C-alpha cells in the first residue's frame, strides 16, 4: 500500500517498498532529488480533520520531515531467535565505535535497541536511516551481518508500523489465513512465522496462508521473499483482491456436500494514497493533493466487502492502510460496517500492544472539494446536486458513527514513536453474512451461497498448487478463470483424470 501498490499501494504500510533484486531490503530505495518538505494543501486538509491533537502539530510536522529509522524483525521460528538478539548487541560493540562518532548525515551511531511495544523483543530499531546504515564506512561490517542474517531468514527488514496488523490477527496454527494484497510479503512472512511458531519448533502447522496480489511481477517478488522461510504452508494467488474467487471442497461419493473454503483470518492491507509514508517516499510532499485519498475509495470498499465475504463466521478481518486520510480509513470501515451490520463489529484493541502509542478513530471528518482547495463539505447534504456523483454518501461520516464504535479504530502518527503513519481496524465477523445477490454501485457481487457450475474445474486448477505447497515448494497459482477456460476445452473425462492425478 503514493509510490507503490494499486497505482498507489503507498506501501500498504511499511511493507510496500519495492526491493532491490537481492531481496534483502537493505539496499538503497531510490535517490530522491532535493524536495522541499512542505505542502500547504496537506497542512490545511489535516488541520481541518482534527486528526493531530491540539498542541502536537509542530511535533507532527517535525517527525514527518525527519528521516525514518531502520527497523527489522527477528524470526521467532526455530532456535536462533535468542542468539540473534545477543549478536545484534555484541556485533555492534565489536566495532568499538565512539558514541560520538557521526555518520554521513551527522546522526549519532547508537547501538540497535528492541522496539518496546513489539512482543518478546523480536523487533529492533536503529536511530539512523537505512541509507546511512549502508553508506557509513564504520558500519560496513555490521551492515554485512544484517544482510547475511536476512538472506538466511533470521531477520526481515520492515518498517515498524507495517508490523502491527498481523499482531492484531490472533493467529493460531490451525488457521486458514488470507492476505489479500500481500506483495512484497513482509506481513505475509509474519503470518507464516506465527503459524509455525505456535505449531512448535519442528511442527508443520495444520493451517495455511493464501497470499494474493494483483500484480504478477510483485507475485514473483513475493515468492522470492518467501523462499527464505521455506514453508510448506504457503500458496500464492494472482487476482484482483476484490475478485478473489471462492474455493470449494471436493464432494466425495457418499460424503458430506461440498463446502466453501472461508478463512479464519483475513488481512486487507489495501492499496492507498500512501501519505503516511512521506518519510521514505519523499515525493509525496510534492505530489499530495486532496483527491489522492478519494481515488481508491471505491476499490477499498470493494476489497473490504470481499474480505468479509471470504471470512468464516467467528473469524477476524484486519483492515489497514499507510494513509492518514479518513476517506481511505474510517469512511471505508463505516460503509462496510453498515452494509454488514448484522454480522460485523469493531473489536476494542486497547489492551493489545499496550505500549503502542495511538490515536482513536474519528467520528466526524470533512470532505474537501477537489477544485476549490478551501471548500469543505461537512456532510452529503452540503454537496451541490451537480457534484453529488463525485462525492458519494460513503465518503461522509455516518450519523451512527458512535454506535459503530469507529473510535476503536487505531491511527498511528509519525511523532508518536518515530515511525511512519498507519491505520488499522480489527473487525470481528460474529455471524454468517448474507451474500448480496444484486450488485449496486459499490457492492461486490456475491455468488458464494451456492457452488458455481465451474467449481470442479476451479478446484482441479487449484489442487496441484496446493499439493506442491504441501510438498514444501512455493508455487504460484494461475488465475482460476484461466485454468477453468483451459480445462473446458478438454474432454470431461480428461479433466476428471487430471483432477484425480493432482
């Protein structure tokens, strides 16, 4: 999830960065020209939204303009986590650096420290930037150590706020997990690690992670990243997130009827404008305008609706963006909660990650006119009739925002703990939903209440990849529609034989 996904994956959080071919995440991202870190339109818009508490605006801007610290995770899988923690301290001490030694940006070279809100000291940060870490001669040996540990799978370079969504998913080893917008894979790897960690050091979990991305090249990047984990519990899909197909179980003769495969946990880290990544994607300072947050609003709603439809009753959907904009955050969540009011609720996460500083979700916000910078609409009734199509009702705060408990949403701001900005909502699906039969303007077509005619072909197409993943090889599943089309061209007997062989 701006630079990245969905025309704008903006990073979908810190995990949205496109890495170098080495795949370690420690190379330089991009050489940005000198950019003036000021944008009057951005400041006007966010002051009007009252997102930043009074008295914190200067601290917020200062943090947004500062370079982003280097952060990384230690894999909890296996027996090396404790050893890696010790080595992070000893390897830095072996450099015998004077604490007053400065890097090329005049930043003090301090040793790595654990992130206090992350469980079990498995996430660490260094106060200097990734670029400075690579280019400072005094840290050359330490940088090589970090790269080597990343290549072996013991470390994962990831922005701190990008680590949060999987921590709210309450993953157990038997869970079926869907990551809808997965590439480049930092959150996917977290889900896999928790799946394995709770299954024991040598155990193979009963559950599985289905990782999807709409971009074929990014699927390749995702597979490359996941090879470091070498998990038999991963399948990679290539679909638009809002169109991920329902998979169905095979019907055995004399056995139970076929059932849809729904997921216990769904992560919707959706495409977004990415203005929360301005500390690393500096070009956002120059390009930001109020329409950026509106451009993906409809797509975000469609993806979250599909996440709800694919989630099992009693399961959890975590919705996240690397945007500060309520058009992409509270507005999307509120619309979907109203649509599925009979089966969804926002969970209170105030007692999870208690050391994590956060702001509550907004109950009110304003929609800004795209052409008149200073014109703000308080509600849909204030929009002129000729503009109502541009500003649909879903963009505005609902009258029952308090009843929906939008304050339970989580917004992380850069000055809270020296990170990027992020938005996370943990949604519990407490009952089964009624899939919509008719598609409206912003409603995903639901046809999952009955098996589609081509379901056996879809199952046959998916089965070889699932089998390959179970054998320990990460494979990419082709689009079910394409596989189905190929199978339709073959005689029915041949299709059945191929399915039996798989």
